[in-house]
C-alpha cells in the first residue's frame, strides 16, 4: 500500500486521510498542505487504487481487508495515536477501526458517510464503477469525470484538473498518449454482488461498530448528499460518539475538502482544544 506523506516525518502528531471508493490519496493535497505545519499528514492509496498494488481476489476489496491494512500502516508510522479524516469509504474504514479495543484514533472526521448507505447512491455507483474508459487527454478525462462527480460541489477548472490528474493512469494506444482510470476495475465486483440481505447485514454491523466509538468525532455532510441522509445524520448525532454535525450548502457527495471554508472546519476540529 502506497501512501503520500506531508510535514515533519518525526512529528508525533499524525493525521491519516483516507479517500472514497474510486478515489486515491492525492485528493487530500490541499488539506495536507494546510495541516502540514502542525502535523505529519499521511494519505494512503487504498489497495487497488492509485500507486498501490492490486488484489488477486476481487472479493477481498472489502472493509475487513482495508482495516487490516490501516492497522499495519499505523504500526509503521510508529505513533500511539492518530487523527483520522475519512471520506466516504475512508469513513467506513474509520468506523470499524475506531470501534476496536484500544483504537489508535484520537479524533475522527467522518466526511459524508455513516452506517446507512442510501440505495440510490449504490445504483448510481454501479452505473459507472469499473466500466472501461479511455481518454485522449487530461482535459477530456476531467470532463468525463465531472459528469459523474458534480456532487463534489463547485470547483474552479484549475482545481478540478488537479483533482483529475491523480485519478488517471497512462493508457497509450497506437502510438498516442492516452489515459484510463487509476483503479483496478475489479473493485466493482463486490459492489455489483451486493444484495439487499448483504446490505442489511453490513448496515447492522456498522451501527454496532459506530455505537462503540468513544473518540471525539465530527460528522460532515453535503446538504445535497445522496449517501448520508438527514435522518441518518440526525441518528448518528444522537448515539455512539454523538458527533457535532456540520453541513455544507451547495455540495452533495462528498465535500472534497479543497475549498477554504471546508478545510477551515476540519482544521479547527483537529487542531482546536
């Protein structure tokens, strides 16, 4: 598992930032720059994404695998505690990790995710995840990715191009430079294999984990999210770690933590008293 590191490597205060299902660690470049004068910031590419290796068994692309990898990562960092920023899938990993006895997570930011994943989002995700794609330029890829990512909220063209670059792998054809998605298409296999029964069991397990979390927690929500409903966010605020909930207007799933106001909320929570 590859990871990107910012700040003083000897700083004992560490923030781990973990991305969503089809994303990668460079999503957090802006937030990492913001925090790096105070913290060592580590942004992994979850296995099967970005610069990390791919798995032989597609069904191993699942939360238990990712949690085991993150336990290993924290051990490698050689610190007793970490703060955690988890977007979407990265938040689900955190819920499972924070529920462990003697969890290393000190402060937790859950970015637009909770134990209940809305069925509409799963259907939308299934329509494009793992589908083969080839683009002739970064700009063409950016346009195609924006078509399925408008929920990330307003970004300048320059910001979106930068968010797109790390999403791409070279895919040269017929002597011409080209690009394809950075991730292993097989990450879609468990998603496409999801049944209502599997989803219900997963939801029950996630609530069980969530109710065991005791660390200070901040829950972020895009006001137009199709993943984290208002009802789920309200339920989360009333149980488990009873997080403070902050909602971003004009954003769906998920806030990318690139805009200054979003970064300020996270920074205030992680660095505040």
